[in-house]
C-alpha cells in the first residue's frame, strides 16, 4: 500500500483502498491540508507587496503530467485525466481553494442551492452570461450561453449505459427517475436524451431542479466532481466517438495542442475576456493564509496564467533534473530524491532553499489502520484485548520510523474533514502499564494464552510483501512483543488479501481508506453494519446504537447537530477499538520561487487558475533556467 | 558373498578415497572446505538459537527492534547507548559502556543486529540446500536407475516426464509450485526439490545404461539375482558418486534460488533470509547504509563460490566423463 499526492497537475499516484477498497482506483485523489505543515520560505511573502506583473510578458506554467485517456468527463476517471478535464470544463459547485475544513462553493451556480426542508429537493440557479468556448460544433462557430439544460444533459450522460461511466456510483438510486433512464439506455437503439427524468428538470433557462429519492447531504460534493461537468450537447453530437479528443468547455483554459504522450498545451480561454466573465481569487481563507501571502491577490480576476505547458515524463530522474534546471515549476518528492531534497534532520537542503524553492507538505485525507475482524473468535469478542493492543501501539516511534512522512491518527477522521478533533488524544493512547492491565482483564495475563500455555499469537494479514510492508509489520510485532503478544505476519498478494477480507477470514489486517469526498460520513460508513464485508466495513463492526446514529446523521443537513452526532460516533469507535488508528500519510511537493498562490489541496482539480507565475522579462541566469518556453 | 565388493569396477572405499583426495589435495580446495565448515558451524549455531527461542517462546534476539540503534555502522568497539526499550524493561543492557564486538556488522533499519541476522540467513540457506537436495536427489537417482536399467516403455515414460519438466522454464515452475503450496519455506523446498531432479536423472540414466552391460552385472544375473537387487545393491553404489557431485553443485544453486524467491517476497516469511535482507538493504543504500547489503552479498558469494569450486574438484575426481 503506497501513498501519494498530486501536485497541481503532476506526480505521484497512490494505490489505495479508496471507495470499495481499492477496487476502483483513481476516481478521486485524496491528498491533504494544511498550514501547520506548510513550510514556506521567506522569499514567498516578501514579494506579496509588488504584485503587478510586467506588461507584455506571457505567464507560462510548466509541469509534468502522465499520459491521459481523454477529455470526456463522463468516460474518464483517472487522476491525470481529471486534471486535464478540469482545466477546460466546469461544474456547478467547486471546493473553496483556501478554506479548511473543505467546503464547496458555487462555480457555475449563482449561489449554493436552495434545499427543501425535507432535504429532497435542490434548486440551483445557473449564472447568466457564461459561454462555451468557440468551436465548429456550434452554429457559426461561436460558443453559446450555458443553460440549465446542459446540466440535465450532462447528468443523463453519466447515467447512459452506453457511456460506461465510472461515476454512476455517486448517482445510483439517488435521483428520481434516473435509474429508469439508465435501464432504458441499455437497449441497442440510440439513447433518447429527450425522454424526461422526473428528478432532473430545467424549470427555466437558468434554473435546475433536482429531486432525490431520499436525503443525500453529500450531493454538493458529487456535483463538484468532474463527472457532473457541463458538456454541450452540440459537441457530443458533432464529434461523436471523437468527442473524447475535443474538449469544448466553459473553463478558464482551452486545449491548444495535444501531442499524445508527449506534450499538452492550454491557453487562456479568450471567451472569458470577450464576454466579460470575471471570476475572482478568494478573499478569505484560513488564519495563516494571509501570513503566507496567499491572500495578496484577494478579489483579483483569475486565471493569472496565460499558458500551461505539460510534458509527459515517465522517468523520475528526468523529472527531477528538469525541475532542478527550472524547466518544470513544481515537483513531487519521491523516496528516490528524498535525500536530495531534505537534510538528515528533515530540513530543506540549503542549495534548494537558497534558490527559493519552497516545500509544501500536506497530510492526506487518508487513514491507515490495523483492523480487527469482529467475527474472529479471539479478537472479535474481546474488547479488552483490542484495547490492550491499541495501548501498546507506540505512535511516537511509529512516526519516527516513518521519518516524519506521516502524522499520527487519533481517530478515523483525518485533519481537513469536519469532525476531526485536533485536541483529541485518543481513548487509548500509548501506555504499556495500562496495556498490560487490559491484557490481564482480557484473560491473557502477561500475554500468555491459558489454553495453550504459550504466548498469545495473532495473525496480521498484509496485502503486499515488499520490503517496506515487511518492516512495517515487524515494527508492529515489536510493539506487541513488549506486552508479550506474538504477531505473525501473513503476506498476500492483493487479490488474495481482499478475498480473505471478503470471506471474513482475516484476524487482523493492515489497510487504509482514502476519502471520496471530505465528509465525515465517508469515514464513518466504515463502521456501519449494513456495509460489512464484502462492503467497505472490513472489520464487520456491528453496533445497533452506532447504526441508529449513522442513519440519523445521514438524513441531517450539514450543521452543528450532525457534527455532534459524528463526534459521538467517533467516540464510540474509539472506545470499542475495532481499529488501531495508525497514521495519515503526508505528501510533499516543491515549487520554484516564481510560483505563488500555491496551496496544496486534496481535490486540486481546476485550482491551477488560482496559481500565479511571475515570469520576468529577463530570466535570471540560474542553473539553466529557461526563458518563456522558447525551446519547444 | 558380496558381489559388488569383488567384481564391481570401483573398489570398496574408492569413492571416499577420491573425495578425500579432492578435498585435501589442493590448498584452494582446503580453503573452500574451511569456508563451508565455517558456514556449517554458523548455521548450526543459528539453528540452536532458533530452537532455544522457540522453546522459551520468546521473540528471538535477531528479531528485536531497537529504533534508537537504527543504522549503526560496523564497528569493533562501540559505546552502547540507552534505548527506549531499556526504559520499558525488555532490554537490560548497561548504558554507555564500551563493548567489544557489539553489533560488529552494524544494524538495519529497525536497529537489529546484522551479524545475528546473517547467521540466521545461513541457517535458512543450509536448510534449503539440504532439504531440496534430499527431495531432488532420491527422485532423480531412482528414476534415472529405472529408466537406464529397464529401458523400453519404462525408459520412454520416465524420459517423457523428464523432457516435459525440463522444457518448462525452471524458475517459472518453481514459482508456480511455491504459489500452489503457499508462501513460505515449504513452498521453496518443494518448488526447488520437485523441479531440479531432471538433470541428475538424465546423467544417472546414461551411466546405468553403461553399467548394465558390465561384467559384474552379467555375473549377478547369472547368479539369478532379481532386477531390483542388481539395480539397487550392485549398480547404484557405482553411480552414487554422481549424486555426490550433483549435490555439491545443486546446493549453491538452491541457495541462489531461495535468495531470489525471498527477494521477490515469495520465500521466507518473517524470517531473516538472505533474500529478505537484500531486499530490505537495497532500499537503504541511498541513505548510506551499505553494510547490510555488503555483508549479505559477501556471504552469498563466499558460500556459493566455495561450493562451486569444491564441486568442480569433486567432479574432476569422480565423474567418469571427465576423468
């Protein structure tokens, strides 16, 4: 199980246990937050005062990318492609760039939707004066205005079985009549997009009404996903199967050239200037944002960048050398270049610091845990044993072993999601004395199993057998050894591992969960009993009271009442210890001096419009820094 | 009256005399034998340590984690440091005392003693070598004898099996067997043992074909002995040296295969096999921790080289095709 982050259109992708635990990867990257860990070198904010850019110098952003599958928002779901799509297409709602915990804000909608008191009806008003880019698919080649019908059409496309969209899970059983539309689309005949779907209606040109089958407070997050982006029907019909290669959107950039598996180039969408569209840089954020100069551009029109050039570079060392040479503006930090970036005590290497390279660290929306199978006769029915093992987990040493690349987890919910409590210490923090007491209470005094007379032996299932997984398991074994319990690691390949989990044959297992959206429900569902294996509740945790609270929280709108329910559920889980909470991984990124307004985000799609490049007329002759993209 | 003692081509004790001569005859061979003896001693010591901890139901010292002692470089004399473990009562080492040969080959990523793990690696390597040879040599010898002596359909059947197995890429077959049996050393034993008998089988068959035309076999037949008695009491001792040569050459090959499988994560599980150590140490090289990789590599090179050189000497002395 590896991890990763994604840095504004480049880099490292994790293999994770995402929704349905790793079965479908790449739908949603999860990555992170936040300022306590965001180390910015001094040079970044000093410049905040002189914001005006030299006139006539094209601002070019250069980055690395991987090969993409295409630009059809409905058919494509891998991280790299979502980055590409979200430069061109836009959604009704988007994540606020600077705010944490994450929240959604209107993008193509005028405001957040009006929700009916029963939570079943959402009314969106669409912004007027939003135009699609010019394209031969439109009459006269001139992009037309965006209407509510475009969203009806786009969401129907997700449901159309002929599109085989990977995004339908977010809509299944939620919108009245949409499942029936999906059934009908299975026939050989071309799908009839004019057939009405009751829950999806454009009541007038700028008004979209969505009716749900039951309350679904995560709908705003779903509508911020690229699957729900506004796609013009003309383009789909004009290009047919080739639509995937011809993006026609409303976004801040348009695709200028695309040389497959080599180079992609986007330029500022001229339609914005032509129609007078102005989107502003956020004027509020977290408390520390102003200190780091992230609010210096508050209220200014975005995007700041004129041109984005991305290269497909699969070789890690080439990427790194190009970053050093200034040919790429941002870079991830992989284990291979770790020691080239950081000194032994974890500080930025002096040579890089002198050049004004900045480090961005962000804990990801990703929780690693050791799960206990609650159906197992040894650990399942013995709460004191689980508590003893939780007390024996030495979080401080664990973080040290990972060389600061993780932050400790005290509960299932990672920082950056509402419901996370930074002050919490966990119900059973590391305490060997207490662990031994609990163990005695569990019926294993000194770790001895009275039925065999030998040490209690527990089996930990792992989904890989590589060196770092082995060492992780050995370290956990060393922790349990201190209270006299023997841990036997059992290494599997991924399919074997998941089949053991599904058949509930694993006693203990090491796993992680990456958030689909920044909502506590996404983590709390992992303890809801109807989700038990083969569902995402891999521990098969069952508690009628928990289930009751979970169901109550599902129907509540976001607010203090729901938050309180979530906190109660977290406390129940901490007390019952179906998991040992291990850590949230931190991913690292680097950016050059000329990049500003850069803040790591877990859902960074489309956020490139906020980033600023300060390209000076005469490039500083520094380590082979190139002028405005002259070489290609 | 014992027939083989009087009319066989190799006089009684001839094989062993030749072995003794091959081992003691040259300085290089003596050095090789010495290296092997050293590794045998280490493996026996490792087995003793392993059994002791098993009997006491403890985590063995070579598995204990000391995060405060990560990446200690090799050193003859060093000052031991207080550790977090010493506060928790599981480790009672005196603090700050200079100690001779304390972690002489350094420590790994989890602060475990490289030397102790190297010795455990030798134990596993020798186990693999011996057990796989015990599986492969009897199979190869028996099938080779049967095919060579009886000929006809028996020969056809056995050689068909032989050719079929030989035609499958060896490592893939080992991997397949290891996958079916499950990860762990049992899979490695069976995987290597059940796939490497083919070479020996072919050599033994050829030799038996030659031997069965010899006068002593004819004499035994004239005396009215049964086929199996002739085959296993009279011919077998005269082809046994082939098994010995094969053993000395198969042994290092089996060790190499085990290291390879463990490196890939299919072999030893949760035990410090050389392959596991290599796979771990490889990740630490860029942090400057070269000693674990170096120590394991040297150990493998030494033991494989010693066995190969000695095996060559034995073959020179015993193999009729060479001599």
